[in-house]
């Protein structure tokens, strides 16, 4: 794209003259603005940095849009698509037709799957593709604090129950759409709830970008991944507490959950902590097939222990994409209270109640 923009703006022979004129104009502009040369250089360096961040934003947006259109969205595919558009500009095309795009998709071998309807859910920061979405849920101003890193829970008078109503109403806003791509920014409890709103038993398929890769419920795996399970006695009631820990140091996660259960007198008889077979660690689930295999393994491991209880209390420490995939498969289990890590002294608070 940079080459295309340069050729459009300046003939190649004029580059040297243009740079000289640009330098003269820059000096005059600095003088008029009351800036020294060094101050102007500093300003321009910051502008170039901001431009590089904006270009990365555009690339991320392109990657997501290619994914939801059913196209390959790896770095090579994104480069191929962007380079094709740049070539059309260099060739003098001012309008790109649908037929041209279809031919390019076939010629570049970009087609990989079905197109998705886009559901945008933003609670932490603006969703760059919200304008392209088929349905949007914008809760940015209804969550606490101004920073995307500290937004943890709804800001009163907004409540978790209102957010649950909005998420569970989403399928009705996408009538007849069974392939749904979820975009935006949200934490684990809303991700899990979104998965339950589009459960597998409804015939829906979900997809979400996880660290640049598309995780989809359509992806297959060879065998399900049986999690390791540790049990802790609580003795405060008949419910079952469950912790899904994929990413946090085991003793820290378990201690936080146990302290919360005991401190809040949650009526649980025991706590089951489920982890990947090799234990929790960063990037322990590398791709979509592995996430689907673990989600199925976790669900199946909980079905029998949950039969004798009336309710599950669920605590999550995992990739957002795994929370979505797990909610999607949360069937033949007991009604579930889903907790969110709100980073307070008590760590957790109940967010949603899901009928399973």
C-alpha cells in the first residue's frame, strides 16, 4: 500500500524535487508554529509512530474481516489480499467489482470456510468493526473506570443481569444465522455466557479471534482432551464448585477460589479444579482444535459429578476463546452461577446465572 500511495502522489522522477520542497515547507511551517527544528523532528517522529500504530490497527481489522468472510486470515493471506488491492490501485482501477474480488479470492486460494454473521460485544474498548457488525452490544460506558485494563464489572445502575439480557437476546437479533463470529472486547464470564446463548444444541456455530487465530466450534480434533482433576472438600452445602484453570499458577488460582467460597459461605460441598493434563501455563492451549478438544473433555468430566447437585458455581481462568467454546458446549449439566474476577479484595463476584 505504501508503494501504491507514493506512485499515486508523485511521479518517480519528481521524488528528489518533492523532498527538497517538503524540507523547505517544513522549515516555514516550524517557524510559523513557533517550533524549533529539533521540536519539529520530535513531533514528526511521534506522528510516524502513531501512523505505524494506525496501520497495525487497519491490518488487525482486515484480518478479522477476512476471517468472518470465510477467507484465510493468516499473515500470508492478509499480505496477499492487501497486495492485490494495492496492485489494483497501481493499475489505475478506481472501482473494484464483486466479480474482481471473487476472481482474486479464487486465484489467491483464500477461501477456507463459510461466511459468518458478526456479533459485536464491547465492554472494555471500542470494537473496530462494530460498524460492519450485524448486531452490536456496546457496554463500554456502562462498565467501571475509563481504562480497558481495569474495566471489570458494570457501573451502577447498570447490572450484570442487564448485560445478560442483552447477550441472551442476541440470537433473536440474528434470525436464521447459524454461523456467528463474535468480535469486540469482553472478559471471561461474558464470553462463557455468549457461548451458552448460541449453544451447540441450537445448531449454531461460533468463531472468535484468539491472538490472531480464528477459533471456531466447527474445527475438528482427533480425540478429546481429558483434564486433570483435583478435589477439595468444602462442606458448606450441596452445590458443586468448579474451577477451570488453564493459565494461572495452580496454587494461586485454587487458593483464591477456596478463600472466596469460604469467605462468602457459598453452599458447596466440594471444589473440583480442572486443568490441562500438563498443568496450567501460558499458551497451554495453542489452537482451535486443542481448545475444542479441551472444552469437550471438561464438559464430559463434569457431567457425572454434577448429577447429584442442584447447582454449579463456575470460576474461569483460561483464554477468552476457550470460555466461549466451553459455554457453547455447556449442555446436560446443572444450572450454573458464573463468577467474574473483579480484582477486588474478595477477587470474585457472581455475574450470570445460566440454565444448563
